[in-house]
């Protein structure tokens, strides 16, 4: 007993009509990428030395660590969470790896392993605080952030770690950053030109590819997006919501610790003052990523483009002699514009 | 025709290429409740949105008490005396504020109402409004502590504080229990007697029979029938709305198959009477009962959302005691939950992704998803249920309510199950979509046991082979849907609770 009206529309179903792209839709989808390319073009013409392999590699290198952290935040954003502790996990990882190498004089492999385990454990605790103790995500990870910022200073009484430093008990630390560990921050692979691509850039690309593939191509990623959109519906469709949320925070913690290891390897010392900007920069990259390809949701590809966009902008402006203190202003402005792209222009804005 | 009536003449509205309203003429008299009926997409909501200032008509005039009326914003409509209570209750109240502030909200936001708040005066005013509405509540109570019905009444009281010339209610009973609905009806009776024109939109025949002075049917953007002489011609109104008669569905009861799931000595709550029940293949069982009768608890234990206090279950002869929803789904027991917006629809996903959520492992190899397999499945579901859409890639939010519900039911029909439980599958859908969904459930039922939880007796009679009545967390009646003794069913529905008479009236 189908009525006439529904039969008419049914015949359309089979045709798969592609909706025609209006100007606004086009702007929402490709606007940000067009803007990025435009920026590259602009700086290539007006900033001397901007166009070139070394400059390009420098941009990638400058955003590699933030980018890796941003991918972690992206994963937590997907399940409708937020990880504010990534910056302090990264600096804790920086201090921990330095302590293991310089004070305990253990191997590079041990240092890396312990950092990754630390990241996973912090992520696990964050996740359990959120799903078991029902602490709101922002508050749980904010608390963890404070805790870690304090914790990483206790073993050295608030001092940076370097070979030859005096420990609280009066001994002198004799260990050194091993060659293998420093290579993580300083080795460059040949790519057409000798010694071109740093390890951190390779790791960014690999991590980006893995996170993208996991979120977009596997059923686990799909379920995580479902949880982010409607947790109750996902749960009633058989998803183990708590387990996926904990997993997201663990991924975020591990990626943040990777960022910290790379930072330690680049600096060659456990610098207590490093990594202050990591949290804000990586959150900005992840949020800018919402605007890329009109996704209007957290996504790995967008996050990397977002990180690169900031890198290109800062590199270009620096080459055009813009003073360093304008950098945060520029980042903030970009973030605001990107958020307008996401929420005002896209379908998200219309729904509310 | 009276001078103080609301008159609509030749109202048209076009959205893009769609003529949504094609010349609506309608008069709403004071002291009369007009029920507006129409299938999803007939233009009801658009008409309401024009009246309450959300949209502007492309052509036509509205007069309100002789004055021309063309509001450009909801607040303008309210000031002119047209007040709307929307379907979603929480749009009408602010949960974190107390009742007094809610009732006085429009006064608080009005320009020139002073900077400081005189709490005593504020509460006294609010009490006056509440008393006028015979709303017996403590005005200092926070709205979030109230039940749905009280919230709804607060929203209406707030609306009535404007002394409206026209009050519009959009499916106000959709989240109320029978008793709560009765309270609302009594209130509406008083408002009508006080001389307000009321436009009442509903799909529920029981509400319409109770409340209507007059029925207006809409179809394809025009008024297709006006029924105002007593006794009202309900059949005619439905016919005018659908374009064909609402023939009573022939429930042809097929032979039930082997038992699929057996429940023995189950008690749902401590102290509730244990019951046993067999559900068979090729059998559609409707479970009916009041809000709080244990229907939901019953569905929960089948789907692993709760555990029975005592008793055991077996599925195809094997013990069945799910702890998680995943275990239930893997055992072939599916639950299509009620309240699709909060429990089922994933707004960020398109149709195909919404359909496959519970079954992603069947559409993936080594965790990697196979989009083609997902889309094929989705296209089958779209064709099977007659979902009106452009393609399986449409955003779920772009579909009408009835079609969204079809997608949600389609999600659980898309894979074979042993037991399918549908909780209020006809919630907020028009009669046409309800028929489509009902047919599909019946048509696919031969290999599984099917349980449908419905509060409306009409729906139970329409879909089921067997009607089970629950009260006080146990089964109090089991009827073959074949010349059912309705009076007896209704007595059982009412159980031992005191409001017996109210409910019987509502359920019919």
C-alpha cells in the first residue's frame, strides 16, 4: 500500500544524484586548502628564500612535535573528550628520558620505552578518572596537567638535567645522552639532497598516516566517531564506550610522550623551561583541522594541515622580518578564522 | 464568523523548489480547540512556524482580532498574542532555574523591567500565575526536579501568562504518560472555557477523541478537510489527511513457530510477582502497559541492560544471560530503542553509516571497513522500507522524522535476528510511516520472535498477533489479537492503581 508520493522519490534513490556544489559549499570544503596554497604562493613571491627544500623541511620540522601532540588531541576530540594534559606529558617525557640517560645512565632504548609506558599510564589514569570516577574530561586532564608539571620537578629539585649536574644527594651525574638517542632529534635522512629530512618529520608523517588510517578506515575509528556524536546510541548499538574512551586517552598520552622524546633528543638536555607552548599550539592545530575539507569534526588529515598552516605562516612572516612577539597573535587570529569557517559557515552552524 | 477570530487566507510558502503551503484558508475561533492533523510533510510545522513568527509567508494574509498580523520574529508573535508550546518540552523551560523565574521569564527579559530583582514580589507574581492555572507547585522548586508533565504545565502556564489570543500546542503529549496527559487535557478544557483559541497538533487518535471540538486535516500544503459538526467524523478526518481511508488493518494471525526464547520465573523488581513467558518464531507480540509498568525493565533484561532479580532465560534451548549489549547482539537479540534522537540517531553520520553501526564487524576484514558492502546493505534497507532520500550518503538530519525512524528500524532489520525488541517504534511518526514500518516488521517476522512495546492500544491492535499486558512489573494479561475483549484488557492495563477510570478513557 505504498502511496504515490513515496514511489516518486524512491526512483531517485537508485540514481545517486550527486548534490550540486554551491559557492558556499565549495568555500567551506576547499577554502582552507586554497588559503594554504595562496599563502605558500604569496611568501614564495615576497619572502626571499621561502621557496626551497630546506625551507620546506624547516617548516615541517618546526611543526613536527606539535603535530604529533595535536594528533593525540584529535583522537580524544573524536570521542567528544579533550586532553589538556598532553603538554605536560610531553615535558614529563622530556625530563624522564633525560633522567634515565643522565642520572641512571641507562640505554636509549630503555629511556624511550619508559617514556612511552609513562604516556600510556597517564592516558590510562586520565581515561579511568573520566569513565570510572565521572570527572569531566577538561577537569580530569587539567588536574593531571598540574600534577605532572609539579612531579617532573621533584627529582631534580626544580633544576634542568645535564651531564655534570649535582644531584640533591651531592653526587655528580655522569651519564650522557647516547648517540642513538640524540639521533632521534638530529639525524637527517637523504632525500634527493644529502641530510635533508629529520627523523621527527618522518615520525610525524608515519603517526599521521597511522592515526588517519585508524580513524577513517577501521571499524574502531568509526565507533569512536559514533561515540563522539551520540554516546548513548553507540552504547545501545553494542559499542563498549568506556573502553574506547580510555583507549583514546591512552593514544593521546603515548603520542604526547613521543613528542617529549623528540624534544629531548633535539635539545640534548632535560630543559625544565622547554615545551611551554606545546599544549596551546597543538590544540590550535587540531581545532584548525575542523575547517579543512569542510569536515566540521576532528580529523587527522585536517590536524596535520592545520599544524602546517601555522608553520608556513610563521616561517613566512619571520622571513619577512615580522618580530617574534607577533607569533602568538597570528596563531590566535588563524584559530579564530578557522573556527568561524567551521561553525558559522558549515552545516553545523545551521543545525543549532 | 466572529470578529475576534484568527483568520488565515491564502497562505503560501515556498522553500526552494518545494511548494510547502499552497493556499491555506483557516479560521480559528476563540473558545474552541481545533485539532490539526496531517502526515509528515503535509505542511503542519511550516504553518505553525508562520503563525509563531519563525517563517514569513510568501503570500496571503493573517488577521488577529481584525488586525493584520505578520510577525517577523517569535517575540513579536508572542507580544501580539500568539503563543506556541513546542514539542520538545525543554525548549519551553530553563531547567536550572526555579519555577518562579521560569514563569516570570518573559517579564525578566522585557525591556524596562528594572535592574534589581525583588524576590518576594517576583515569587508572589509567579504564585498568582500558577494559581490561575491551578498549578499546585512550590514556585521555589527548581524545574529540573519536576517530572515531564509538570515541566510541560509550567511551559504552558508561562505561555498563558501572556493571555494569548491563540495558543498552539505541537504534540504536547508525546512524552507524557496517560495520567499526565489527562491533567493537560483538563487544563486545556479550562483554557478553552476562558476563551482562548487553541490549535492542537497531534497524531494520537486517543488525544484527538478526547479534546477536539473541531478537526482540520491537511494534505500536500492545503486544508483537505474541516470537520466541525458533532459527532466528529474521525474516519473522515483521517481519510482527508491520507487521501484514502484508514481501513482497519486485517491482522491475519499466522501459525506461531517453535519457541525462540523462554523466560522462567523472572521477577523484574524485588518483590514483584515472578512470571514465565515463551516467545515464538513468526509471532509479533505487543507488550502494553502504563509508564512505569515494567515494559522498559523487561526490554532491558532481554538486551543485557539490566539483570532480573530471579529467574532464568534460554535462547534456542541454551542459557541466555547477557551482561552487555554486545553479548545480546552477538546472540542475535536486537533492541530498537525508543526516543530515537537521544538513543539511536548518530547525527554526524549519513544514512549508510547509521544503519551499519551495530554490525561493523560484518562489514570489515581485519578491522578495515568495506564501504561498498556497507552501502549495498544500506541501499537494500532504503528500498525495503521505502525511505525517502536522495541516496544512502544523505545526512541523517536531512530526513523527516518518519524517515529517520525508518532508518532506525531498518538498522535492526538489516541483519537476521533471533529476537527483535522494538520499543515504541511508532513514536512521532505519521500514520503512513507507521503502516510502512508495521508492514515491514510483520513481513520479516517469520524467522524470529518479535516484541513490540507500545503504550497506545491502537498500535498494539494494529501490529500484533498477541497482546501482553504488564502492570506492577509483572504480566497481568495475555491475549490473542482476535476479537479481543478490550474492556478486559483495559482493566488489566489499569492494574491496581487508583486512576483506573482516567486510563481506560485515554487508552481507547
